[in-house]
């Protein structure tokens, strides 16, 4: 009876390996847009606290962060990931931060990566830091751990690629785009456009390339994929 048993087992065993899972989606969110949006929106789901949708970035920020983000899209796609952009042009009134988070939620993003550059009243302020949501039950408890891990990995890879001063990672409770996110979310402040040295660097294609490569490497580390694909 041995031969028929083997034949039966062969019949029920899978003939082909499982189909590969669909590639993860990264939602890349270049901050701001051409115009600020001074309408308000709740800071989190169900909150009575409202914040301006988008006060507008520092001068020139919307264009710089879009350039880096578009390059990042190319690098991530080459690495085999799917990418959804919250915007691909700088020509409108900002959609606000609830809308950005909803794009990431709908996409089922493995990472919602928000790209910004900073401004300060002091021209001496400099450096790169990465923000992620503070733990709050009902809002961010489901994405806190992954967001914190993503922030550390992306911050480390970004400063390694650019050589910028490393100002570490910071938790924030007051970011509408964090509180509405149901997916891991971070916001990178690449540098200060009010700092003459960093502003000059951020204006160069070479530095933008290094920044995009660093963001790509950090994202792939977070997704546990080989970073060599980023170049
Ligand atoms: Zn900004």
C-alpha cells in the first residue's frame, strides 16, 4: 500500500510555491504646496482641538522637498517598492494634513514618509532631525512602535548619507498628520533653509541626491530589505 499513499500525498501537496506578496507601498509626502491653507481641521479623530491645515512652509521649502521626494520615488521604485505621492507638483493650495494621512491610510502604506525642511528665526539653527508620533491610546498606539523604529533608522541613514549634523529623533503629540495616520508615520526635517550653509546645500542636485539615497536606505532598512538597491 506504500505506493498509493505516496501518490495521494503528492496530489494534495502544493504544485507551485505561493505567489509572491505584492510589494509594500511607501507613501511619500512632500510637505506643503504653493499656498498655505488657513482653514482648520481636528488635530486627531474626534478631537475638539483644531489646527490650521497648513501654515505654509519656510520660504522655498515646498519646491526643495518635492525635488527630493520625486528622486526618492524613483529610487524606491527601482528597489521594487510601490510608491504613492501625496503631490507631484507645487501649484496649489495645500490639502492639509488630514487629507495627507488619509492618502496614506487608503494606500495601506508600509511607511508614510513625510519630507520637510526647517526654518528658524536663528540663522545658526542647523541639522537634521526626524519626528514621529507620541504614544496616545486610540490615536497612535497601533503605529507607535513601528514609527519610532522607522524614525531611528531613517534618521541614521539620512545623516550618514548627507553628513548633516545629527539632531536625533523627537516625539510629537501635536501633528495632525500623525494623529490621523493608521500606518507607521515619520516626518523628516532635512535641514534648515534659514541656515546659509544648509540652504546652499539643499539647493544643489548633489546634496538632494544624497538626501534621497539616505531616505531610501532608511526606508529599506525599516522594511527589512537590502539597502544596496538605493545606490
Ligand atoms: Zn515643513
